[in-house]
C-alpha cells in the first residue's frame, strides 16, 4: 500500500458526512494486514464457537449497540473484536 494511509485500529476511522466523504477516505486509506488477519480469524470459518451468557448494564449495552451501528458492525462482532484485540495486547509479552 505504498502512498496510502493505513489504519491499525477501527477507532481511527472517522464519522463521515456522506458516501462521497467515505469513498474519498477509503480511496486513500487501507487496513493494516494485522487487522485483516484478525477479521479473517474472527469470521468463524472453520472455527467452533461457544455461546455464553454475559450480564451487563442495559445502558452500557445500548451504547455499545449505537457505536456498533455507527461502524456498520453487529454489536456482538464488535465485542468479540475488542476482546480479541485486548487478549492479543495482554499476551504479546508472554
């Protein structure tokens, strides 16, 4: 991606005023390979998943859902992505 900006975290993606602004942004911005690898690993292809129950404050869940919608993600996928990124961060020195 020579000459392109690269994002290494979804937090770096700004809010867009419209499709034209978003298209202009992505024309000059790419996704870091590590993020692509994480996305593929999280896609669930060939990976067994386990259903869990998690109790959480309804207001927190509401905020998470709004944030996920603004990024065009499912909230459960976004939570899994956050957990995966944090787990990688916590275990990188081990």
